[in-house]
């Protein structure tokens, strides 16, 4: 993510129900934000992933795709980029929470080897819903294949 992506990320986050302020995230040394575009010549990203790094863990804070860009592989490309970073930076694990009803996201994370942990009752609001903790232990053999379909940039 770069400064030119801030407004688009803010809108994507708002549309997905996340309370993210991209300008603040860009300024945080522990925040990592990747963007993906269906068209590499597009000025605005179609999806983003925000993660915070604490010691040897990455915590996925938000991942969202524009409504018209969903089911096109952008979230998969972003998770691949996140995992490449995790391996390169010698992270120990990646953690996240996902809405109980977000079956597509849960299946995406499972496809990368994330495992379900505890259920966090009432974790989400608007609407109130349980969250499922998921985590993935990182090792040096985990590297994700590069598919070359989407351009992902690290902040």
C-alpha cells in the first residue's frame, strides 16, 4: 500500500464493515498492508489485506475485496503474499478472526492450512455475530506459489 491507495482502502474497509483508517495504518511501523488490483494499470486497488506484526506473529486485522471484484482470486493472492512475507520474515504464526457466517473466507483460510481455534461469542457487531479464531503455524517449507495473476504491493 502507498499513500495514493489510502482513500480507496478506506472505502473498501467501510464497505466491508471494518473500522480501518488507512493513513494511520501506513504510519504504523508494525502494520503491513498489501493491495491487489485486477488490472495492474488501475489507479485504485480492488482488495486489501491489513496485518499487524507483534514479535514473531502476524495478526490479520482486515481483508476485503470490492463487491464487483469478489470471487476473482484477489483474497487468495493477498493471503499468498502475506504467507510469503511470513516465511521471509521468519514469523512463527499467523492468526485471525473470521465471522462464523463467512463460509467462503473460512474455506479460503483452511485451503492454506489455517486451523480453527476457539469461538469468540459476540465478537462482531453490526450485526452481532460470533467470531472464529484461526491460526497457521509457519515453517520454512510453507512458501506460497506465485501465480502472477495479481499485483500485490507491500507497504
